[in-house]
């Protein structure tokens, strides 16, 4: 009787439940279903790991960008300080030159005043001795 039913496409499983699939096909189908569920779980787990990795890489990229911007800012400040140092050096050199010229002028004026003083002292000396 079961052979006659099998020819009609009706089968009984291990608990004598009526099925339209052969028991071997039904078992393979269930096995495939379980493997697909395991595969799907592994894909989900991989996706979670990949998303975590992507987030970490994005954060690292942002940190690298922040450090790059800080480095550019520091370099710009350093260049600005070097330019300012050059300007200050030029100003100090100009001031030294100006003060040196003033010193020379004052030396000349001092010499002139000393000569005038000597002449006046000689004149006073001459006038008082006569």
C-alpha cells in the first residue's frame, strides 16, 4: 500500500505523518534550511564586524584629519614667527644703525664742544693774566 501511495506522490515520514515529498528529499530540504540559517547568521555577524571596522576606520580618518589640520596650523604659526623674527631683526639692525650714526654725531659734537671749551679757557687764561 505504501508503494502505491509513493507512486502517487504521497509519503509518510518517520512519525507517520503524511508528506508529499520523499523522506530523503524532505530531510535534505531541512538540512539545507538549517545550513542557510547558519550561513545567514554568519553573514549577519560578518556584517556587524564589518560595520564596526568601518566605524573605527572613519573615526581614525577623522582623527588623522584633525591632526593634519593641527600640523598645518602649527607650521603656519612657525612660518609666521620666522617672518616676524626676520622683521624684528631688520628693525633692530635699523635701530643699531640709527644709534651708531647718532653716536658718531654726538662724538663729533663733543669734540667740537671740547675744542670750543679749550679755546675759551685759553682766552680766559689770557685775559686773566694780563
